[in-house]
C-alpha cells in the first residue's frame, strides 16, 4: 500500500517518460463542510494520465473516486492543489472558459445514458457539435459517421425510447466523440447493462480508444473493465492506494470477448 499525500510518486508504467501527460493532479484535496462536520473527500492526490491511455479508477463507495472523477472532468474544483487538463489549470478558468474546455476537450459517458428523449440518436450526437460551431451539414455528416462507427448507422432517426439500453449507451459513446476530445470520462458505463451488453460496451470503448487515440478514464466496479485497462488506480480514503499495470493485476477477470458461462 502506498500513501501519497505530500510528494508525487514515480511513474509506474514503463516508458511513461516518453508519453504526453493529458491529465495531471497535484496534491489535490477536497473538503466539504456540512454544518460543523468536515468531510475530507480527497486527501492529497497525485496522478498522471497519459495521452491514448485507458485507465480505470476503482474504489468503494465513499472512497473519493467520484470526487476525483468530477475534478478531472472539470465538474468541480479542488479545495487545494491543482488539476491540469492538457496543461491547463482548471481552477483558474472562469465559467465560460470551463464550459469551452468541457465542450472541446472532454467527452462524457454516464451510466444512465443521459440522452435527450425528444431528440433522435443523430440529434443527440450532433448537439455538442452545434455548440462548438459546426454547420448543420458538417454536424450531420460527422454524426452519421460516428453512429456508423458504433454500429448504429441504420438507427440514426430513432429516439431513445426506441433503442435498447446497450444501443442508447452506444449513442452516448458517439456523442462523447463528437468534438474530438482529448479525454473521454466514462462513469460506470456498464452499471445499467446486462452482462453481455456490458461486455459489448467495454469492447467498444477499447476500440474507440485504439482507433481514435483518445484517452479513456473509467470509474467502475466492473472487473471486466480491468482486462482492457492499461493501468488501474485504486482510491481509498481519499488517496491513491495503489496503481497497477494490467499485467500486474492479481484479480482474476474474464477477458473481454471470452465466452461467458
């Protein structure tokens, strides 16, 4: 067990010094105050995540995993310390700049899909492109191409209620890729899916990671996710408990694509 509170740890993955850091946290702390009660959600987190990496973040409820996830996604700011996304200090951004960062640098995938129910699959995918300034024709062409890549090219005119849970999550993956983000944040992306569909989504995320070169950071309890992760980070009591390469994992997992029994 490694406690990381005051000094940054050495990089653990081989060849990291040759990789570009896309997300970096430096002594990140988060304190929530509820009346006289103080809750230390994060207690000094140092972490580097590299361009093109697939990283899973694991930890029990209350460990600080979700808080760290929100920091990395620009959804919350630390009480102390720094969070850098593409070497931009998130805490120094105003509301407009933060909205731009979230729109252009980060793609989000949620466990509950979060699709707009009155919009078609294509409209859901192209909405971030409209916010980013693409024309209607550019958005449509790119949106259809992304839906084809996630296996839903023939369902672009379907609304969410006409799609299965797995299909809705595929739309969410396409939407996350809409503006060519540097990072995709996947928050429990298989939590509301059955075993087979969850495996398909894991395969899809890994495929997008490889084909697009986008960094994927997944908060998960799903051990199947570990078999496709380059590194796994365990969060305990608001700190990084340990970081392991996929080959170092001692947890027995069923490899994605293996036959399920």
